[in-house]
């Protein structure tokens, strides 16, 4: 694809990474999550919600919106932005899982989930692994390191927006990245499991809706 024929806006029929297997699986999962939400959301409108469900309504909706945003960034070739946004998806999925496993923590949420009061993302990772007795345990700080680097513009975040400049060598992209399929694959591979977690949490916080859907 040469610069003079690059579309300003890509559509589902000509997007740059169309056909990548992991992107296909990401698309399938997004469809599944949205279908599940279409069943779950109406039930939440017809019942009195617990504090946990009230939190879940907000956080699940945000997570799905972020997943759709990541998908659109991939479509338009803005892979760096998609990688930066990944942390926002991960954090919401982890909050849902963390409070599900530690129900008393809903009180911190209701107090505002303030930085000095609420656990950090890495602390939630540690607490989740401890609760589930995972082995081997990967320290939360290791699980969040690359996401934090991208978010906070650390020196080691450079590889995520490097592009080839032909004979001029390499540079840092300020716009679309259209020739790094491995970067697209990495983004999809990292987003997919967290969207699965969000779906699991939909079923956990709203089991009646999940059972109703299964009976149809």
C-alpha cells in the first residue's frame, strides 16, 4: 500500500489488518460479548440492584466500550493508541474480578475508589492470584510493567510506535501504523483474554440473565 492511495478512513472491507487470525477471533469475541450484554443489560433495568451489580453495570459497560474503541483503532491503523488503551480494558476487567473474589472491597468502590484507598492494578493482580491459589505466581508488577511503560511514556515504550522509513531507517509514528502485523497480533492477543473475563463477570454478577439466555 503506497502513501498516495492510503485511504483517509478505512472501512471493514479495506482495513489494513483484515484477515489476521487473532483479529478475526477478537471480532468474534466482541460479537459474543455484545450479544451477551444485549441480554444482560435489560434485566438490570428491571430489578433492584445490589451495590456489586450497580458497580458491575458501570464497569462492564465501560469495558465493552473500550474494547470497541480498541477495535476501531486497529481498523484505522492506530495501533499505538490501541496498545495504550489496553490498560484501561485490563483495569476494568481486573476490578470486576477482584471485587467478585473480595466482595467486601465494594465499600472502597462506594467511597470513590480513590488512589490512596483503593488497591493498585498490580496489587489486585497479586490478590487475585492469592485467592485463586495460582501457581506459579507472577508478581503483579511484572504483569503491569509493559502497560505502565506505554501509559507513562517510559523509554522502553519506544518499540510500540516504531515504523520503517525506507532508506532513512526507522522513526516514531505520529499517525497510522499500516505495516506492522505483529503489533496488531500482539494487541489482539492481549485484549482477547480480558474481554473473556468481562464476559465471565457479566455472568457472575447477573446469573439470572445468563440462565435465561441459556434456556432460549
